[in-house]
C-alpha cells in the first residue's frame, strides 16, 4: 500500500512540475509576443487616434472652405459674364 502511495506521490510531483513548466512557458511566450508587438508598433509609421482625428477635422474644414470658394468663383464668373453682356 505504501508503495502505491509513493507512486501516486511521484506522479503528483511530476504532474506539478509539468504544470509549473507550462506556466513558465506561458509567461515566456506572452513576453515574446508582447516584445514583438511593441517592436512592430515602434517600427511602423503609425499615428495616434487623437492625431488622426485632428487631421481628419482639418481636412473636413479645408474641404468645406474649398466648396465655398468654388461656389463663390462660380458666382463671380456669372456676375462678370452678365456685366460683359454674355
């Protein structure tokens, strides 16, 4: 009976060691993935969301201004054409 308990104790120790090794492996893989991702982000030419939103708002404002100026030019062209009689 005692030899059976000893076998079970050995099996439990081996299983515990395997789980501990797997836990360490998990942490190592997580660290590697985190490192790779950080390197990818650092090497990429990315902008932060706030910067993107600012530039998007600037582009929308420029587009609205361009549309107003296009309408104003068309209005001035009509006025000039009417004054010239044509």
